[in-house]
């Protein structure tokens, strides 16, 4: 039995089926997927049908890179069999994250622990952001349940100072869940962040970015497109937050197959960032250009080649999969608004 063949009788999908599901989700044909791996279409077909075993971890990592998921997502619970301790730990952490997000404060009993001081909790959240940036997901998911608990505790006793820290905590949970292939968990965390932000539009906008990522990861590109554009078009949302929202809108438009909207939205994202400033800026021109390249990959073999000059070459007109009228793009005239003191962190988008 192959180490990764999943013949343990636990009812999980074999790894080949998981590869096929993610390939379809990324809108890649077997031929395009094979070309990106440097393999034949026949090889891909045999892997997906389980005829050919994936018995080398290095090959699984290559497949995961092309599919833009973590290798642990493809391995599923079989990851516990791999001699890479961080993967097994990561899976345990995912279960703890599920438990943390489904626990409700109203049912707690016993003495209330002393809240962590805001400055100390801020340092803990910052450390979680750095851990996420360095892709140490196994370590991150082990620490996030405790971070969420501390942030909730502070928010209960000091809502004014605790709201922002709790929103940031939920955001990092959502972003990490996307990386680990748990879009529904990511959606739940991001939705909690939006709810905590309440009537603060700036804080709520920062939560919509991971919400859009969760929606896109679960195949709901149209919802992600509509939500991000609706928020980014608000006059009080500017600078890097609006730029991050428009980047997500552009990627969602790519998922919907609308190349014209991709160009418009990413151009608006670039324009929004001109003159945008703040204590910490998370999105800049480089990230917008990277998003253009990612959009090409999302469009797959039907996509056009991006020339690097805000134009597409080859192919024909864009798709007809669009949000409702008025929600498609923002006016570029508001693209130069800035918002100092942004709550958004570098690297959390």
C-alpha cells in the first residue's frame, strides 16, 4: 500500500480524487495541469483515477504548488502518516480551530480569567501575522485558538479597545483556514470578524478582504466580487484597504471568466494605491501586478496572456458572469483617496 493511497477504510477521498477536485476548482484542464507539472495528460489521468500512486512527497508538493494549496490539503488525514511532524500537528490544530470557532461565550461557566492587556495582545496578534507571512501554518493553527480566546475575553470587558484586536484575530484565522483548504471555516471566521466590526465601516472593510478570499476558495466568486466592490466603492474606504478589496474583486472576476472586468478592477486597485499612505500599507503596485499574473492562471487555458502594460493579448471578449448592475466596478475618480492610520496589516491580504 502506498503511503498516500488512503486505503485505510476511513471513508476519505483518495488523494487522486482530491487532486482532481482541486484541478477542477482551479478551472484547469488535464492537459493544462499536466503541462504546468511537466507531465503527460495520461499521467494526470492515471493519478486522478488512482491507477498511479503518488508515493513521493516531493511530487505531492509540486502538485500542491500548481494547484495553489498546501500539501496538507491534498494529503488529508493521511498526513498523519507522513514523517513530517509539522503536517500532523497542523491537522490537529485545524480541529482545535473548529472547536474554538464553535464555542460560544454565553454558555461558559466558572470564574472569568483576567484579560490579557491590550498592548500584550497586540504583540501576540502581530506575532501571528508574522507566522502567517512565513507560512508556518502548523505552528499558527496551534496558537490561534488561544489567541481567539484571549481576544474574545478582552472584547467582553473592553469592547472599545477589544473590537479591533478581535477582528484582526478572526482575520488571521480566516486567512490560515484558506491556506489549509478549509474554506467554510475561513468563511465562518471572516463573517465573525465583520459582525464584531459592527458599525465601524473601516474596520468592517478590513474583514471583507479575508471574507472574499474564503468565498473565492469555496467557489463563490460572484459573491466575492459583489461584496468587495460594494465596500471598496464607499467614500470612507480608501488607501490600502480599498486597494486590497479591489485586488480581491479582480481575482473574483477572473474566477467568473470576465477578463475585461479583471483589467478594470486591477487598474482601479493600482490607481487607488497612488498617494495612498498609512502607518502600515499591505498592498502596493507589485501586489497588483502579481494579481494580474494570478488572474491569468485562474483563467486557465482559456485565458489571455498579460503583456505587463495593462492589456491582454489573444482570445476574445470577456464572459457574461457579472454581479448586478452598479456593483461591477468603482469609479476611478475615487481611486486616489487615502486613509491614514489604516487598521489593515501588511501581509494579511
